């Protein structure tokens, strides 16, 4: 047991070489870039909406096709089944996600300056947690929209969960839901952190002198 | 069993052979290759595909403009102009009611597209009303009437309209039925020659807004002014008019106005007319500056034209002006250069009321023997002219000057092709014929008599419109369509020249009573007048219960808050004679006098959604005696 802890401590003390640090810089850039692109795209296609109604979910805002008109149209159609209108103001996570991104960027840069394997591990674990939490949160939102239906609505349908990833058929609409450019930047962020760790695996741990 | 030899040709040879045909699909690129395709292939536009051109037909005394597509000839939409049109809610809301005024119909003859630098600019379509002497402006951004000018003073039968100048400075007009002026002046028709007058009108168009106003009129003898065209290039600043009844007959015109061998057309220098007004050389009659051409030399010259002419058309170069006489089997070609020279040399054969008559032989380039009943001429921009012949039921294709001496000696030789049309063609149209650059690929013949051309529909038969391919050496009949009464003339516009909107952007709505949120819907009473601010959206009206009292004047301001193409909502009130249409993003006002007590349902007349049928409301009108 003692040996394992020792080994682990030594591992976390491994220095990050220049390539790893470069990866961390790149990761920070990717995360920054993800801010400018939608993370997710939801598209609803029906015979009379051949080009589809488009929703773009950013880390901090909700955008819709045709200057936002598509969101109005989606809400208008959803009122027939009693779904709550989708409003940007209801997405509280859009206020804290940019803050979280800022922290991740700072943590990446911290890794660049401090240059320890431990920084990479912290970053990766936190980011994985953040990612899983966000996806869960997203799923829960979709679940809520599809399950809190007004019983007085013109049309009664079985409660449903709009699909998070992939495509699904709801009445006359086919819903497509896929990650968009922003998500690829986030994936690149995660990947670059992993690579940063891997590239410095063979470095010798820096051990304080008294421990020698 | 017979032996079938295998083809020696590799399979890709026929494949390659189709390439030039595929390459010829672009509208501008149609050449003789088109001739290899069958008429069905040429005019077939598959479901979901688009036509290449708009065809704006005049709807004659229906008071409408019909819009069709070329080459399919499918009728796409009707633009109501001078007539109530419940299908589009036209003439029921406060704005369109005021546009229409007191008249219930109009007689649209000649649509004209606005031009910039001698080319269609896709901004407006102007149409005339031959009956009530009006001109309307349709905005091609939303295909709706924005303005109706008139009745134009001193004009009775604004037939020679609406022909626009190179930069849409003016729309030309002419009085078809001369009358004493100003209107309201009494004279017996027997005093026709002395007491009646004709006028030619220049209608000014504001270059930014398109707003129309009567700029000036030129006083003429009581001829019947018929058709017009405007100059370009060398003839820039001029307009040309035909007339019949140079005899100045006032009764039995079919005989009495057909006695002379030649009628008098007019060449009008509209820049000189403009200058005369600026210089104060006019008399104001009924609010319009009227120029007497005898007093202001250089404004107008008469031009002898073969008996009973109709069209007077300037070619794309602006050098040749063609006018045929319906009772003379020729199309007369006038040279603008010669007209200028004759004016310069004062080479006049006569004068009428102080206006010089140009010497016929001096200004004429030649008379082309096209056939019987030449009525109207169009141009393809490749040096060819196409003249409709009412009596022969044909279109003649012939070559414009310059002609060789040999050809001049026998002008029959410049007539290169003829095609039968069915039957009794009036006008014909080639896209862009009145511009510097005609499209030159399609011709539409508008025929007056369709007898025997369609499955029977009772005595009120439609007219035929026939699409003719003019890209080859020989004209070819491609397609026939039927049109309600009554296309006189048409304009063709390349589809990609305009990009009309399909919703009114909310940001552009300037209606003072527009509302966008249910929270703003309200009913406001001010004495006996009630204003209802209402929203229409799938599938409800807000509010949908309107309480008023007998004797109230109620104005419904309805905003369609939709921004989705096609989501027009209707507003119909039974037994109150209201049929409104509110397009997406539009606000319309409907003023209704609540004369009768009772309960009046209103409903959406335009099928909008699965719950369209449920989109309804009630106006409950409390009887006057029950009111406190």
C-alpha cells in the first residue's frame, strides 16, 4: 500500500515536457474557440418544413434559424401539444457554463506554468465530471420539455423525451440532434489534455531533496 | 429468329451527344439547340421546379393582373388591382378600400415594368385603367398595389398607357375617347370637332418612392389616342403614339373613322414638354398644366400612319419605330433619324391645329407586307420583328432595316417566317422587347378567340395564350394556356431579376396599432367608436370575444404575428361583408358599423392549420335600447 501511494505521488510529480505544455496551450485555445460555435444542433424536418427548423445551442445562448424565427415556429407548433415554450432565459446553465470554461482555461494555463502531471490529472477529472454533468443536465432538460405537457393542450400525446443524439420521429417531424462544431472543440480539449499527460509519461519525477 | 447485331458504337457516344443539350438549359443560353427538344420537353417544368420567367398579364376588365410562369404557362397567382378580390382580402380593409375608391372595376390593358437605363429594374409594375382613367403601381417586392392615381383629369379612356420611359421618369398616357375638357363641361357630340379635345399625358414617377403624379398634358385634336411606346438611344426623350379617327367622327366610328387612308400618330418630345411646364408655357386645366403644342413648337409632331393603327413600337436600338394599320396589310417602319431630319428641314406635308404633320414619304423607311390586320410588334434584339395579325390569325417574323436595295424593292423578302395562332391575336409579347436588351427566346401570343380549343365551358369562353419558341430560324408553337378575360398585353421578367418577400419582417411593421404580444391585445372605447387591437396566430384570435353596442363604429386592427411563409390568416365576418387577409407580419384595419344587434361570428378564412376550423370568435352587439 505504502509503495502504491509512493508510486502515485511520484507519478503526479512528473514534470510536463515542452510538448505536453504546448498541448495544454492548444487545449486552452480550443476551449476558447468552442465559445464561438454552437455545441449542439437540433433540426426538425417535416414535409412543409423541407429545409428544417433549426435550433443551435451555444454554451451561453440559444440561436435559431431564420434570425430566430425558427424558435418561435417550434414554440408555436409545440403549443399544440402543450409543451412549455423554449426560452433562452430558462437555460440557467448558460450563465455558469462560460464561467466554467474560464476556469478550465485558467487550469490549463496553470498546468503550462506549474508543469506537473498532477495539474493534468486535476484538469481531466474535473472536465470529465463537467462533461458528464452537462450531458445529464441536457438530457434532463429534454426530458422535462417532453414530460411537463399542459393537459389542456389541443392535442394529447404520450410524454416523450426528444432525442439527445441521433434522430427520432415525433408526429410529422423527424428530429435530428447532433453535436456541432463547438462540441468538437470541447472533445479536442479533452483529447489534448490526455495527450499532454501521455507525452510526459516517461519523464522522471521531480523529487524534493529530503526525500532522496 | 433474327440476328440482332451489337452496336459498334461505344455506349458513351450518345451520352456525350446530350451534353450540349444539357448545357443549353440556362435561360440565356437557348440557341438553336432547343429546336431538337420536343415542345413538351421545352415547356415541362417538373413539380417542385421553378419557371425561368414571370409573365405579367393584364386581366382586362377583370381589373386584375395574372401572373404565370414561362415556359410552363402555369397561372401562379392573381394580383387584384381595380376590383375587390375576396380571395386575397383585397378591397375590404381600410387601406385597400380607400385605394379602390368608389369604382368596383377597372380595365387593365397594358402593364409596364419599371426601367433603369433602358432595362427592367424589377421595382414596379404599372398598369392602366382604360375605363376610369387610372394608373396603378404594383410593388414587385410583395406583388401588391401600393398606389392608384386618378381618375386623371381631362382624360376619358386612358388607353395609351402605361408605357414607361428609359429611367421610369414618366408613364405615358393618352385619351382614347376625346371629350370636352375639363370634365363636366357639356357639349353635344355633334359639336365634336370644335368642342372636344384629346390629351396626351405624362405621369411623373418619383424615382425613390415610385409615387405618381400627373406631370403635364399636351392638348390635341379629338383623335382617339390608342397606343404608345417610348424612345431610347437616339430617340431618348421622345414618345410615340398612334391614334385612329383622324376623321374626327363622333358616331358610327367603324365606318366614319375609317374613311382616310392614313391616321395621324404623334411624336412627342417629352423633355420639351417638361421644359415648357418649367418655363410656364401652359394653361392649367383641372389642376394639370396643359400645353398647347401650337403655342410651343417642338413638343409634338404628327406622323401619318396606315389606316387604323394600333401598336407603335420602338425597337431595342431606338432607331426604328414600327406601326401597322389594322386595315392595311403592312407594318410601317419609321426611321427616327429621318424624323429628326424632317423636323430640321421643316419637311411637313400639312398641319393640324398648328401642329406640323411630317412628310410621310420622308420619314418612312418602308412598309413591310406582313399580312392582314397587323396590330402590334415586338423585337428579339437580333434584328427581327414579330408582328401580330388579327385578321390572318398569324404572327409574322420579319427583319428590321437596314435593308439592301434589292430588299427595299421587294419588302416581301424580309418577311422570313409566319406561324398560325388560334385565333385572332391581339397583342404579343417578347420578354424585354421594350428594353435595350430583349431576352429574345419566348414569344407569347394573346389571342382573342379560343373557340374550339378547349373542353367546353359554356358560352363565356376564355382566351388563349400561346407560347412560341423564337430561338430558331422558324417559330415553333410550344404550349397553349387559357386565361380569364382578358389579357391585352403582358410583360415578361426574368425570375432571378427579383426576390420578393414572403413574410413582412416584424421590424418593418409601422402600423400604429400593431401588437405582438397577447398581453397588448385590448378593446378601447372612445364614445361610439371602438378600437380592437387583435392578434391572429395559429390557431386563434386574441381577443376572440368582442363586446360592443349597436351603433358603434368598430375598427379591428389585426396583426398576424406569424413570421412563417404561407401563414396568412383570414378575417371573415358573416353578414357584415368583410373578407380580410392578413399576411405574416402584417397589420390590417377593418372598420365596421355595428348597425344590427345580435351575435356575429368571425373566423379565419384561410386554411392555416389543423385547428383552422376552430379559429373563430364572436362579436356580440348589445341592442341600443339595452344600453344604459
